[in-house]
């Protein structure tokens, strides 16, 4: 699987094994490493399985993963809701207290707050324009004892918050849209944007860009999005 993911050279490649009528094992690989949690490859895998008829009649597919059981439900309008674990960033950011200029070294601009979860670091900056202006030092980010780095700010065009994600340590310099990062962004922004609606809308400002809707449900995060099939093929191994 790692060899295939390296050959595909996408941010993540998903692999599924069917274990029941609507149950699957699911693993994700970047070009250089297996990862614990991935949103957009789960969305893509569910989309393919639904449309190829591998899920028995009913709207929900269940995936056994390194982050526990994940569920993906196809809605009547063809969009998907994904039930993921919340990954709040509450731990200290590695090296933050020892180096007040760490944010400048990592992304070239100051940060208002910094924290980490079991996978990633998170830096909150002042404005969405600052998110766009961040100039990541990939070597410095890769040297962190983390999978990757989330940079985020409140607001944005048609969004409650804006973010970018950098994962050079796992072969993903900048990810287009990162569902697993939104498992940290959801509790972060629901805790700060008081009085907002039950659903927040995030925009990931990569070169491709993409919107992710997020809801909190106890210790779970519900992510919403869409997928489009762009090619079909046969892999000979």
C-alpha cells in the first residue's frame, strides 16, 4: 500500500477492505507514511463505494480505522456527512514557551495563540489575510515532533474561519483540503465564536481551496462535503 501511495503521489491514497454489507477497514497513506486520520480520502473512498454499489441499501458506511470507527452518511442531495473524533488542540505547542519568535520562524508572521493535539500543531493568526500571507518554512515545520501545522484565523469570504495545512514531514507540503485538521479546527472555533449557528463553515485556502462544514456532537465532529468522480481505472499489481 505504501508503494502504491508513493507511485500515486497524492496527498493521501485510501485503501479499503470490505468486512460486511456496509462495513470496511480503511487505511490512508501519504507518499511517504501511513497516517492516523484523513478526511478527504475517507470522503473519496465512501463516494466510490456508494456509487459502485459496494454499500448495501442504506445511507451509512462504517469504517474501522486507526482512529476508531468512522461513519459516512450519504444525504438525499448527494452530499456526505462524516462522523469523526474531535481532536481538540489543548496541549502546549512544542517549543512555544522557549522561543517567542517561533511563529516567525515557522510561518513568517506572528501568532495570537498556539496549541497542539496528538497529530498537529495549530497557530491562530489575526486575520484571513494573514493566513494567506503565511510563508511556511518547510524544513522548520518538518522538524517539529508533529504530523503537520494548521494556520487559522476567524472569518473569511463566505466562511466562519479560514485555514491552511502544512505537512512536509509526511510528504505533503501543503494539503488542498484537510478533514482531519477540521477535527481540531471545529472545537477550536466553536469555543471562540460564541453565539454562532450550530454549524460553522470553514474555508481551506490552498491553491485549490475548499469549504468544509463542521458541527460539534459531544466528543465527535461532523464534517460535511461533496465528492466528484474524476476517473476510473484498473491497477495491475
